[in-house]
C-alpha cells in the first residue's frame, strides 16, 4: 500500500481507507480513481501544464469547500443534541462512474431515534463529475430515517437537490462554490428533525 498526502487528508492507494471521524462513526475515503489518472482511457490524464493546473485547481477548490462545509456541519453538531451515540463524519469521496470520475464532499450525521437500534442519517453533499460532455455538479441534503422524527416520516427525504450539466471545469467549480454556500445556509434542518439545541 502506498500513501500520499494531497492536502485532502491521508490518501491510500486502495479502494478505501478508514480514518477517525467525530463521535462514534468512522470516516471513509474512497480513492479508486484520481491516484491512477492515466490507467483508464476514460480517466482524466494529466500530461501538460494546463491539465496539471486544472487538476490543482480542482483539488484545492474541493479541499477549501470541504473545510467550509466542515465548519458549518461541526457548528451544527455542537449546537444540537443528536444523542449520546451520534457522530459526524466528513469525507471527500473519489469514485469512478461510467460517465467519468466524481469528486464529492460528503458530511454525514449518524444518530439513533429514541428506542431504535438502527442508525438514521442526515447527509450534506456536493460534488463534481468530469465527463466527456463537460462537468456535472450536484448538491444535496437528505435524511434517511429509520423512525419518524420531527416533521418527517421513516423514509429517505430529499430536502435540497440541485444539478447542473455540461459545464466547463471553471464554471463547475464556481457553481460548486455557490452550492456549498447554499448548503451552509441550511442551519434549520436539525430543528426540522426535532433536535433540541444544547
């Protein structure tokens, strides 16, 4: 196993690496794609100065947005009582899809509803997929409840979703910044789920 420090946290050349998160949940970073950029014809192949600059811009922007969302979700985790066995797991996921590689920031709150042994989740995520037709940006806030909580029944509920297609990398990163800002303005979500402030 070889290790690299990209500024995004510890990255290991395997399908997944487990790191510590906040609370009782573990953090997973999936890294099957960008460490072997030239291994697959559908993957981004960094060969010139422009490609290297674009890749650096992508990675540094994602790192900055990950930190921005981390500050917001950490503030929520501190402000609301998600329960004794709760946890917050902020990760950056890199996944290979048929359309192309996806780089996504994903912040997941795990908690137990009263009297329930199954974990429910509140998830904030935003990412970019690089395809031959341009970049796709998606941002989402959803909750997966094992039992009814607040104004929501037991099910998966999407509270926010935006998707933008066929963008240049520069436009995609600008769009991603706007979407992360939108996610960071959703501080009422724990209240809607019925969580009390500390």
